[in-house]
């Protein structure tokens, strides 16, 4: 009996049907043989394909997000036999090539929100221990998109707080020092010592 797993995040919803490999005593609630999969990007397209198409899709999106999210000023692209993605003019251009010669390639434009939804949905697939699939990702370290986004926001907020605290502290110290100066005495600037002192 086949297993059916579903993964969803935002506009992205993926259904995977498959079987375990009983010849090597795999758990009955697992999939190593993918029979079919369907990705529905709400409002954009519905994609279906073979196991190798899904492997290529996950590899391309994960490796691209690793490169892009940490430095979006550097335009980048990643491609395999069936899937490619490039960045231009605030869009992530995803292209999928069918293994059938008579089917034209499908091109999609994803904005940042769409791209993040798809990436997080694929994160769920990659992290699911029930899917006993070689995802071709051993040659690079995957970075969690959701943790990354949260981390960036926290780092930005923390930096703002620290900067604000530092400026207030400097202002307070300056005010205290100035309040101690006796303005009835002349203030002399010694250009040799480069210091401010009271004669």
C-alpha cells in the first residue's frame, strides 16, 4: 500500500505518493520509491513530474537560496538538467524543462514572498525523515530560510537597540562633563598636546 505525504507553506503545496523499499526492510511508513508528486503554486501553476524532477527542483531552490538570501546584491543563478532559476528585477525566474521533447519549458516569476513559501515548503520535505531520498545536497550545507529570516530581523533590531543605547550614553557623558566645566575660567586648546584643559 502506497504512502501519501503532504507539505504546505503559503502558496506552495506538495503531495508526494510512494512506497518504501521492503527488500531492504525499510519502515512501512516511509517513501524511497516516489510514484508521483504534484506541486501546486496557488495562482501560478501546478507542476508534476518524476522523482528526478523533484530532486532537481529541491537542489536548485536550496542551493540558490543559500547564495541569494545572504547577499541579494549579487545576482546569481543555479541550473540542472530540468530546473533553473535566475534573479532579475526583483523576481526569481524559475524555469522547468520537461523530459518530454514535445512539451515546452514552463517559466514562472516568483516574488520574494512566493520564493520564500516555496523554499520553506521544500525545507519540510528535506527535513522529513520518512522520505528516504538522496537529495543531491551532500556537497553543500543547507541553511534554514526561516531561521535566517528571523535571525536577520533579530540582528537588525539588536543592532538598532545597541546603537541607540550607545548614542544616549555618549550624550549623557558629554553633558555631565560639560556641566562640570567652570565657564568663568578661560578654556585653552593646546595644539601641541591635542587636549582640552582648563588653565
